[in-house]
């Protein structure tokens, strides 16, 4: 199993720091927290104060304020790690690929995992995007390596599908690089 800090460090390598990319439906983001999706997150106060003081923030710039980094970590822990019960998954590689998908896609990541379990592992899960008792039992009862590869393939299909919508094609290469970097480790 992996700790929250290990999973967080892995995800942040893909999320980066500050971004405000045209065509990204999340809008302005900092360490993967999207303003359009999470406008009430406390960290925006620090980012807005930084912009007022120093002006425009360069792409992938890290604002070196420990309180801001703590707010990001707390956000990830509550919004993804605890919400999707990542700590109850018994295999570290499965934790990583599911945590990363939920961070990248929210409930669509959890639904994707449920779809994989139903389609390839004969589970009979409600595809509600909630990783609860039944979904956890299904995740933990299957051969981790087999489940990992089916989830990885499902994510690749998912990214190709959503790349056909709006300006998402601009992000496909990055999404594929992100999933390509996640490796199964025994």
C-alpha cells in the first residue's frame, strides 16, 4: 500500500503548478485545483494576493507559500483520497492508478473503475461514481496486475473519447503521457 503523501507526490508531477490554459474547462488552476470547478477553495485567496502584488503568474510557476501547499494537500486528501476511499485499496499500484484517475476526472474516474469491474471482472456494481463497500470488495478481490492493465486501457479509451469534445484534443497528448507514466509495481 502507498501513503497519501506518496500518492500526492506522484499526482503533482502530472498536475504541475500554476496554469491558465485557453480551452481548459477548469480555467485557472493551481497544482490541479481548477477555479471553475472549485471556486470557493481557500487557496485562491493566496493566488489572487500573489497576482495583485506581482502581476501575471507564469505557466507552471510554484508559489512558495507553505500555507498554500498545505491547502492543496488538504484539498486532495479530502476531495479525492478520503472521498474515494483510496486508503482501503489493498494494492499500491491499484491505489495509484485509481487515485490519479479520480484526481484527473472526479466521479468519472470512479465510474470508469466500476465499468471495468463490471465489464471485465463480472462484478455487478451500480455505476454511481461512489467507491463504497461493494466497489472496494470488487477492487480488492481481483488480481491486481490484471485489474491495473484493464483500468489503464480504460483510461486510454476514455481520453480518446473525451478528446473529441470541444478543445479537449489539445490535452490528449498530455493525458496519454500521464497514464503512460503510471507503471505497475509488485
